[in-house]
């Protein structure tokens, strides 16, 4: 299955993608994770991306399109994949349409108030990429691997507001774009646990 996970930052796309990739045995392709790795490794792409990410802006289309184009050619993508955080603009979606035929787009919906609460309390493990809400952590150590968890710079309050505006303006138009194509499957995440959302995802995908 070739899937796109769409939705505002903090809606749980990454968590759900990790669960589904294990079950379907297909890779999760997170452009955010790829860009953060490039920044850590100080590659030319990382150097370009850093300023945009730190400000909560989108990295230029041509940069992320090149990343995804390369990644989709890898062998593990043969049986499908979950695109998590890509496309994020209509031009990215238009280019993607010329490369592959997507089976479904899952749109994770969550009100802004809840997004702000989730993102400002989000902690991530820099080693294994697990994410947590600070209220559920007993210490600063990642329960999965023991590494010290951190707060992403772009999860700081002022950047979160900017990311939400960017989402509304640049990414939300993709909802209509994929609805028109008949590919959109909406999951309303408010008040649902991770497991409940996962059950909904499977339901809307018919799996
Ligand atoms: P994420 O981890 O998906 O929230 O992405 C973190 C940041 O990476 C975003 O706020 C953007 O700056 C950048 N980014 C990730 N995916 C894309 C994309 N498809 N297009 C542009 N920028 C992206």
C-alpha cells in the first residue's frame, strides 16, 4: 500500500505511521526525520534545511522533492510505504502525482488548542525517535532505550504558532486536493487514545 499521512503537526501521524509500518511491513518515510538527520550530520541539505526548520517554516519544495524522489527508489519501497509529512504543499503533491499512484491519504484532524498542548509538551528521543508527552514521563530518560529525551527546538511555543499558520496556509489546501481525487480518508483524533486512532486508521483503510 502506498499511503500519505496528512494533518497538522502533533496530530499523531508519526506515531500512527510507526505502528502501521510494523504491521504492514512497509517503511515510514518521514521527511522531517530525514531532514533532522541531515542537520545532525551537517550535510549540504542539512545546512540548507536548518534555518527553515528552526523557524517553523517549510523547507523549499525542490529540496524535499529531491529527498523523496531518491528515497522512493530504494528497495524497501517496492511493496509500498507511508509518506509521513510529505507532501506539505500543492506543488509537492503535483510532483508526487507524476512519480507514483497513491492508494489513500489519511487526514488526521485535531483542533488547534489540542495541537498546542501536545506539541509544547512533546519530548522526543534523539536516538530511537520515540515520542512522548511530558506529563507521561517519569524521568528524562527514554522509556524505550534509556537516552535522555529532548524538546525539539521547533516545538517551543513561539515556533509552534508559526507552524500552525504555515499548516493552514500551505498544507491544509491538500485536503481539498485529495478529496477531489477521491483518495481522502478522515480520522477525527480528538479524545481518542493512540490505540483508538489506530483502530480508526485501519477502519478507514479497510485493513
Ligand atoms: P515534521 O517532523 O514532519 O513536523 O517536520 C519538521 C519540519 O521539517 C517542518 O516544520 C518543516 O520545516 C520540515 N519539513 C518536513 N517535511 C517537509 C515537507 N514535505 N516540505 C517542507 N518542509 C518539510
